[in-house]
């Protein structure tokens, strides 16, 4: 019997938990408490989001105006306090929407809510102080091409320090407290990160300021676009792989289109050129179509709901004609535009459905996205049937395939491929890898789907299974700390085999607190990998913006203020994903009290 199961999601479904995990996991009281807390918090956040006027409105202002009930706010803050008291969740403070932070300078509330805020503030600031000793790869918090360009140099940052401007603004710390941090710590990275924060105090990115516009004709804009586009194509990319070069070029072109779209949006709002003239010019230039679409969307965002709808009406036929007649060149750009329009309530989901545009479950559960991958799942299930029916192949592989990656998470592009993981049975020599390669080619047709296969080589150890961390350049080999695959992917395969692997391979990650990998805590490594894959990586690098426009102004460059990391909408989604998916429970033995 074939089933589909996402290990992390199974923790939140008692029936699935009981069916697939050993009793010491499924009946564990502490696990039920941890899951219950997360479920309640997500429910409260969802209820609150339905009545918020916008995600970038401070919660304290909304409470004060009685837009949101105080008891909902108390539950949210108390649940967040409990989460932050677990040391493993301290990194959540990096992603919490800044609108949730108490503002001691502006607001006071009744006693019960004030106490909840006090408890939250104490837990939050304690976690923040802990995070001042944690250095991260800076690129992990920068969207777009920066992450690729920084990869080899790996600059570090204490990202918690970049929160200092908001803390000072809200009265959580004062300038003297921040300065004192630079005097009493030996970390140069921390000092540099604090200096970044000082430079950002009271500053916004220049894109938020008004300035005198240069009067440029459409021809001049187009000539400049072509010139920059040619320069990007002809730049020297020595030292980068083909995929990295493709991503770098894509990111640079995106920046050019966005900056040109900003200029076009001002022309649209100022009504300096008639829509029919813009459309006529765009009809002759594919590149300018992308810029005009970007400009229309920015103009709608800036114009507010009523005026924004008027802008949409003027370009309604243009956008629809492009969608109906496009042969693939603008599909991704137009899909993004229509999804943004839906997010802004200019159009509804019914209209999206009429256009054949889907809205994936970006906030999870990711298993819902399988409905958009029916062809791929069917191919995987056929591959599992082949493994089961072929005695030779079943000697090498378990009848289980894990599906993960950007397509599974909902924001993958058409050319991003399908990422899957296979399990190689213990006792198979790596010298036989050519056989594994031949098997994969046999069971997975590549004529319709681009599969990116990761191999997990298993070995036995004290009655359990573990992943053999083999390193080999040019081959994707799964590592033992890859929790985003082991716990975050959907396992497709035979139920009994999945139960066996959950017990023999995954249970040790939950029950063995002292488990070490490469000399480090396995739990810490796995949680960091879940965070990187779920909240950073593809979501921050374009995935979020495929569906939602920015809802917050860009901040100062010294704190990487152009990154989607600072956007209120992204941070709200990241918070929910952290609560539900950056989760690896600790299962301790439970003692039962005998009745006398």
C-alpha cells in the first residue's frame, strides 16, 4: 500500500502520527504539548490576520483602536513567550514581524495585556541577547544575486544586531545600551554589525524619497535597457557554474527591470504619457513589456485601492491580451503580476482560476502543493512499483522516494526541475554507484520531467540506520544533517517501508539528545538546515515576491535593507513557517506512576 507522508507534518496529525511512528513517539505527552502550542499559535495568528487592516500596521495601534480583541493578543504573546523560552526556538526573533514588538514610547494597556507584553518582552530580549553571540553567513539574509556573489567569500553578520534601530525606536533599549555592546565584546563581526545598525538609524533607502525626475523619452529608456542588458550578457563570469551564471544574469536583469519599472510607474501616476502610447511602444519591444508590467504594478501599489483599480482598468485589455497571446516569453512575469493583483484585492482568486493561475500553499502544509504535481507524483509512484516488482533493483533501493525543493514548496519556476531523494540500502558499496545511476535512468523517465536526484547511502549502526556522509564533487549526495529532506520532504512509497525507516532512521534524531554530527549537536545542525531551506534560500530569493508585492519600505543598505527579509508580509509568513516547520521535537522517556 503506497502512501504519502511529510514527517514534520505528521507530528500535527495524531492519526498519521499513530500509524507511522513508534509508540514512544506517537504517545509522547511532551510532543502533544509542543504540537498543541504551535497549533494554537498559528490559529490565533490566522484569526488576527483576517481582521488586520494591513500586515505593516503595528499590533499595538490596532489593539488600542479595539480592531483586534485583547484576549487574542494576550494568547499570541503568551504562546510566543512559551516558544521563546525553549532555547532551540531563539532564532525565531530574527523573523518575527517588527509590528509585534511592544512600543513602550507610545502605548499603555490594561493590566492583563500589559503583563503578557512584559513576559513576551523579557523572553524576546533574552533570546535576542543570546543571538548577539551567533554569527551567520550574511548572504543567507540577502535576496537575489547577492547570495551567489557572496558565496565564496562568506562574510559574516550578527543579524540580531541589525534589529537595534527598531529597538531604539520602540524604547526597548537606548543608545547607551547599544554603544555598550561594542565596548564589552571581542567579536569584530558583532561590532561591525552594530555599526551597520547605527548607520541605519533614522534612514530609509533612497527609493522611498521624492526627487526631481529626469524627463526621458520612451526611446531613451529602451536604449538604456538594451545597453545594460547587453552589458549583463557580456560580463565576465569566470569561476561560476552555468547554473550560477544563469541565476546571476537573471537577478541583474530583475534589478534593471525593477528600477526602470519604478520610473515608468511615475509616468503612469503623473499621466505624462497616455496608456495607448505606452502600449503601442511595448508592442514593438519584448523587454519593454516586462518594464511596463512592472511599472503598472508599482503604480497600482502606490495609488491605493481605489486609484489603483483605475490604473488596472486602463491597462486591463493590454495585460489580458498579453496573457492570452503569450507564447511563454512573459508567462512568469504576467503570472506574478496577476498574483500581486489578487494579493492587493484588485482581483479575486476566482479571476485567477479563470486565467489558469494557481495559488500554492506557501505557508504550508506543503503536502497541499502535490495537487499541482500530479504528473510528477504519478511518475514517482510508477518508479516505486518498478522497485517493488524487480528483485534486482529492490536489492539496491528502498521502495520510497522523497520529493522536496522549490516545486514542492510552491514557488518553483517551470525550469527549476523536480528534486527527489532515493534511499540506497545498507551494504551496497559506493563502487557500485554506476548501477544506481542506471537504475534511476530506468525507473524515472526524463523525457517530460527534469529530475534532480539526491542519493542517501544508508548503513547499519547498533540496530539502527544512519546516513553515510560521502562527499564526491559533481554528485548530489544526501548528508546526515539534511533535515529539510529527511523531515521536510514528502515521502512517497510503501507504508510498511516508510514506517520502518521512520523508526530506524528518523527516531534517533528525536530521541537522542546527545546525537552528534561532525562534532556538533545534530539537533542544532538540523534546525539550522530547516531554517535555511524553509525561510531563506528560495523563499527569500524571489519565491515570496512571485506571489506578494512588498508591503514595507526598503531600509538602509548597511543592514541589507533592500532584502525581502525586512518586509512585513515576508516576516509574517516566515514566522508561521518557523512555528510549523522549523521544528524537531525532543522525545524524552516518560515515566509512568503505578497505582497502588
